[in-house]
C-alpha cells in the first residue's frame, strides 16, 4: 500500500473516531449506560460533517469502538426475523 494511501486511511479513521465520540458524548441517554444513536444516525452525521460516505456496518463498528472505550455496552445490531 503506498504511503499516501496509508496516511489517508489513518486520517479517515481518526476523523471517524472523533465524530463517533462527538455523537456519543452529545447523546444525553449515554448517562444511564445506553445510547439512542443508531448506525444510520452516525452515517448521516458523518456525511453532514465531513462528506464521508460509509455503510451502516462500518458505522456500527465505529460506534461500538467508542462505546466500548467508554465502558458502555455495545449496540444491539442483531437482526430479528
């Protein structure tokens, strides 16, 4: 992988983690250990702030990383049939 591509990937990752932190921090329901933020909310927030497109699976990964780092439970991303 070229050096420039790696640098861009790291910058994208840092930006997405920062935005996930902002969204979780500003969600008042995280005070009681849960969050109302969904991957769809995060996807829209990221696009609105940075014009970065990502799918909901990647959004869930970033949100879960931030939630776990804060000692909060991960999102329930299981689908029910």
